């Protein structure tokens, strides 16, 4: 059962249907839409994301307002067990350490409360801001996934596989 998690600056709480319009508006912002897309109907896209089996979705709050969403899923095959994270934030709050706080808070929860020893995240290889954010939490580049994701222009783009081992998570500065 998802629960509310408190970071140094953000609160991660189970996403509620009432969050959908705000999350769709964030997804519509060009900087987010370029990475997350979702077609013409972003309300439907967010609802579809929330209905994805096996994924847990948490709304990210800062100052009492929803500023984004973070989600995670687990690979439960015992020999390959790990978790994965995805996140998007309103560009209006970029550069404040809120994404780093959200990723660190969720990673700590996955390690401490779910017993994961390894977490992966896969930003676009050209998303320098995301890569810096994840690096601050302790994620390390593993390798380039060539032609990993189709971009809005229809061409394939590389992704960067990053992972974090439980003992490598950093504390907030």
C-alpha cells in the first residue's frame, strides 16, 4: 500500500485522481512534453500512466502544491530483483534541488522499506540536468542504450542507464 514519504523539502504522496489536471498541465509544458510526450490529450495520458499495472505513482508536493510525479516499479524475479524510478517536475521549480530530494526520498524508501539493493533510472543521454540530479543521489552511469527511445521528431535517441546500489545512496548536503 503506497504511503506518504517526507523528504527534506518535498512530500511524496499517493497520486489522487484530483491531481490529474495539474499533472497534465505540467506534462504540457514544452520542457516536460519533449521528454514525456503523451499525445494530444494529456489528461488521458496521465490517467493511462496511473492505470499502469505494477507501477506505483506518487505526486510530488512542495509548499502544499503538486509540482510533479515520481513513479517506481519492481522486477521481482529473485535473481534479478531491483526497482526502477521515473520522474517529472514542473520546470518552474527546476534548479532548487527538489528533484534530487524526491529521487533520494523514494530511493531511500525502496532500499529501507522494500529491501531493494539496486535501483535503476534511464534518462535521455542528452538530458544533462537529469543526469546531474541523479548523480547527486549516488546513481552512476552504467552505459549508453543506443537508439533507446523514439523522440517526438520520429528519430531514435540514446538513453543512459544509471544505477544505484543501496550502499551508495548519498545523504542530503
